């Protein structure tokens, strides 16, 4: 997704979800930079999926010219395959 040179910023909602689901910033960066699966979302956003030990992390973000804005992040029992 071309993240190496861009700053990653987090919305207040994303920070709250990260606390709730116990997702670290490094997990978010890994999901964005090395996603197992990506899919388009609403309003030009992208869902980046990454399998963790026992769950799937879904990061919804928007790739903007000078930054990547993380909108939300959740851990799910099922991933993109079903």
C-alpha cells in the first residue's frame, strides 16, 4: 500500500477500538504494510486483513497523499475467507 514513507495517524475511534480489542500500533502497521488480504471499503477506504495467532485483525484505513489515516481496527474470529 506504499506505507514506508507515510505517517500513520489514528482517529479517536480507531484508538478506542485498539484499546477495546487489545491491538497494538505495531500490529496495525504490520496489517497495513504486509496485509494477508485487502479489499475496498466505503468512501475510498481500504480494509487490510492480517491473521494473528488465533484471530484476524481488520484495519480500515484511507491512503491519503501525505498520510495513512486509520479509521478503525477490530479483531474477529473469522477473516476474509468466511
